[in-house]
C-alpha cells in the first residue's frame, strides 16, 4: 500500500470503529493514520535538511 492509501485505510478503520462502537478498531485506525502522517512529516523534514546541507556545501565550494 502507498502512504496515502494507508492513511485513508486508517481513517476508514477509525470511522468504522466509531460507528460500530469497536474501540479497538477505532484505536487501530487512529494509530495507522497517525503513523503515516508521522512518516510524511519525517520525509518532508528530511528533504529540507538535505537541501540545507547541499546549499551549505555549495556555499563552501564558492
């Protein structure tokens, strides 16, 4: 599954759990969705950090 589909699947589990009163399913869905959101934020921060390192390297070359 892709990150987006995992996030949507987590949301679906969360909502289904709420509607059916299944606290375990709701919690599992919330955890799955939160994990994917955390991965997205980490990848975004990692990309920014790499860009900053490359920028610093370029400045040192000049």
